[in-house]
C-alpha cells in the first residue's frame, strides 16, 4: 500500500470509506502509482486532497460516457461527474484519506452550458442527478467537486478548491443532497443514463469540445447567453403549462 506521512482514522465505522469496491479500486497498482506521483511532497491529508482534486479536475477532461470503474477512467482520461468522482474517491482512499460519494438531484437548467440547445426540452423532462466526491478532513465531511476542468470554464468563473470549504458545481441549481454512499451507485447512474443514446452522448461531447476550444472571453459571453436564454425558455415553458 501507498506510504504517506499520516495515519488513517482507526474508527471502525469509518473504515468503509477506505476500502476498495467493485468499481472503486484504490488498491489497483496503477492508481497507487499515479496517486503517489500526484501527492509527492505533501505533508498533510488536506494538501494531498487538494493535489488529487486538481489532478482529477484538469487531467481527466469532462466528457459524457457510460458509467466506468476508477481504473477505466484513469486509462481513458475523460469522464462526467460520476466517473470523475469515482477515480477521485479511489485516489483519496489510496492516499489513506477517507472519501465517499454525494448524490445531488438538481434542476436541469444547471446543465444548459454543456448541452446543445436542441436537447434542452428533452433533458427538462428528466431529473438529472449530480455526483461528486466528499472527503473527511478536520473531523468533517466536505464536498470537493472536480467535475469541470479548467479549460471548459471561463477564468472569471473558475474555482480552486481550498480543502476547507464545501464545493459543488451544481449548488445554485441543487434540489437536495439525497445520499452520501460509501460505494459507487452504479444502478442509480445506469437508470439516469438510460435515455442517453450514444448519438446524444456524441453530440454533447462535440458541443463540449467546441466550448473548450473557445477563447476565454467567448466562453464567458457564452455563459451569460446560454443561462439567460435557458432561464427565459424555461419560464416560457412554465407559463404555457400553467395556462393549460
């Protein structure tokens, strides 16, 4: 196992947040090797958790895929919220840092920026469920959401997690925190992904790539335009529904 200059908590109730599971593989040699390289020189769990956060955020690019194991995400170097958080949890556990998943149903408007406009109505008929990693630091659980890589956001909207405050990228649209499981909730994710055909995923990824290639100022203007337009269209939709 990976050698680190800190001790994992010994509380028996917390050990489940260090163990490998079928889809989360902190004991895999490649995950151990990458984790050791990423956290090299860190002295505290907080420093290590921040290093892992930055690696997951920026080295694993945001993109839509089917649910995958942590080692598959490491190999592919791409993932959406649930798959990126799965590798993040695995790396945190590899570093002897307690980690788990958080389940957050959110309003679909929160995904408008990464969705082609022709998909808005389709997605608004569903309840998307966001996933992120939580880490146990200073005797408390905090979110460390590494979903959106820095090249996808305009610099004015970029957040660098500090290891102290809770971070979720869907917090403005979050409906609730509906669970914090110790294991990767594969069935929940598969059910959510059922309407997403490969054609839809491919179109979403093409849209995401086009945003990533934009100059910084253009990304910012797109944020303003997309969210303003999406909110307006949603309100029009609601007004029509009430009239009926």
